[in-house]
C-alpha cells in the first residue's frame, strides 16, 4: 500500500509526539472517503489500523475535487512537524558533538575515533535516537545534552595527567585517662603519603617519660622525606644495600623503598627516648603504586569499590607480634656512654630495664608491602586502637553508609542518564569513583570510624578482634580494649 495513507499509518503505529497528528489525519481522510462514497464520485480502498489502534481507512492514492485539497492540507499539517526535528538535529550535531564528526580532527579534544564510534553506536539504544521511535524536540535536546557531557568526560579522561595524589583526613580519640595530654598516638598526612605511630605507654608508667614525643619525631622525619620526594623515589639499589633484609622481603621497588626511607629517616632523626609501633604509606605518583612500611600492630587496609558500588578490602597489612599483645617496637634508648649521666638524672630504673632486655627491634625488621592503586581507592591507616576493636566487615559497613549518603545527596538528576551511557563505553566506574572520592570528606569519614571504634572499645561484652586474639592465645578477654584511637583516611585521586 502506498501514498499518504501508508505514510500516516506508519507514523500512527509508533508512540510519539506525531502519533496523535497521524491518527487525526487518518480520521479526516476517513470522513472524506465516506463523503465521496456517498456522492458516488470515487472508489474506496480500505486498510486496517495497527494492532491496538482504532480501525481507520486509508485514503486512495489520488482523489479529485475537494478530497484532493483535504489530503494536501493533511499532508502539509503532518509534514510540518518533521522539519522542526530535522532542524534541531542539524543545529545540535556540530557544536555539541565535535568529537563525533567523521572529518579529520574530529577527535581533537582527546576522544579517540574508536570511542567516538562506540559513543555514537551506544546512542542507538537510547530512547529518542532510534529511527523507529520518534522523540519530541525536548527529549532530543535532553539526549544530546547527555552525550555532550559524556563526550566531555571521555575527552578529559584521555587528556588527564597520569600522576596520582592523596586526599587525606584524620581523627584521634585518646584514652580517657590520657585525654589531658592528648594521648600517646601520633600521625602525619600529606598528598604524597601518610603515617600513624603508637607510643608505648610503659615509658610513662615506669619511667615518667612521655612516649608521644618519640612518636611525634618519628612521624615528622617520615613526612619530611615524602614531601621532599613528591612521590618520586630514588634508585632503590642504595636502599637495598643499606638494608637488604627489609627491602628484600618482597623485592625492591620504588614505592616500597620510598616508604622504607621515610621510616628509617624518621627513626634516625629522632632524639627523644621512647618506643612506638608505626605504619607509613608512600604513594608513587607515576607508578600508581602504594608502598607500605609496617612495624608492629599498627596497620593499613586498601578499600576498593566494585561495579555495584559495594566496598571491599583488596589489600591489607599483617601484625608483627613477638607474642600476644607484645608487638614489634622501634625504640630509642640511651647508649652505654650516657649511662652515668642518665643515672644521675634519676633514670636508673631505665638503665636496669635496658640491661635486662634482649636485642632491640630494628628498622630492618619492618614488613614492606606494595599495593597497586586506582583512582577512587580508599586507604585506611590506624593504630592498634582501631584494629583491636573494629572488625573489617564493620569498617566496610561504615564506608558503604558514607558512600550511600553521598550518593543520595547528589542533586544532579542527570547522573543516572550519564552513567547509563558511560557504562556502555566502559567509563561509568571511573566517573563514579572520582565523584565518590571528591564527595565524601575524608575527615568526616575518619571521625565516623574513630567514634564507632571508641564505642566498641568501651563495651564489656561482645566479640572484638582483640578478644578473638586473646582466646586464640589462651587468654580470656571479653568486650573491647580501651586505648588511644587514631584513624587516617586517604582517597587516591589524579592530580
């Protein structure tokens, strides 16, 4: 069947702004057909409307007299809607999507021709872009706005720098009995790394020496190395020769050697007496690798969000313990040439304790790790006050709640449409990761984790990691372990 009736029937078969016009035009033709049939001036050819539509007839290919004028008026009325959409397509294509042009230089903003063709083909699955489902001008405008934003994001991904940095926050809650002096933990933060140190409280109890001073000096020296390096480590051969045992544990590489140099420099530049456990993280900006130097029962966890937005721990450090609740410790003590002066100052008990102690732990005993990182990864550093009281699944629940609240508070209604198209191009996870890392404040997240940990530490019943460790070692302990709590949170981001 051909002619105007065929054209109107085809348009009436599909939902859209022009459907009602097509049905109305068919009804006009039906009335003209009946009038002509009553006058006996023309034959009639009938046609069935599409399923689900009112049954209407199709006008003949040619009619004379008044019916021809009616048909021409209907044709003009229906066709008047089409140029408007055609003009919109021509108006929006060139300025909004220069990256998708087939002409040379069409990908001048960083979008490869392969990604451009993929983006164009992905539009076919979007409502309003298929030839069989006409869309309103407003809908077309919205769709092209989505493609404009997506093309801009893909172009920025291609042109983005490859170096990485950290967006860091921290929070501390001291033991209630140590609140007046701020506790015995210390930490530092930097865009190139972070660290925590837990001063050993026995120095305050037995020798009246504040252990936080040593912890502060340890962290200050480590921070100096990381900020001076800017995420670039020197050749690790020199570090490996100086301390082959530590670096050789998992192989020398840039991030590990940087973390180890920070630990060693912090210890060598310290002057205060004391002991501490510590965990230092150093980001290699160019290698997208995170080096960890861990000493004792402080530790780190690397959290990554899956495609479904659920966080999971992909890397972790392990405790270093001589025995239960007796972790490895870095110590700064008087040398033998100073013993006489130390006794005169009233620290004879310290000299006796040093004499009775065995071989001290050294920096060469540090455990080194190398974590591959991506943008949007979340690094959690904490003293033993965190890891003794909070299970990993509880930590992940807090992180997921923070991510959910951040997503719920996003006022950009176009994100869902953008992500749907980005997912076809393989970029949705990247955009979500960056948006998450920029939206969730690391200080707020660190505060939430620290407060939850403090709540668990004050309980006298229930299971905690410390209670489980005590039970495995043959000791009885219920509930949490009250201690200083230090939490450092760092998002991995492109510079």
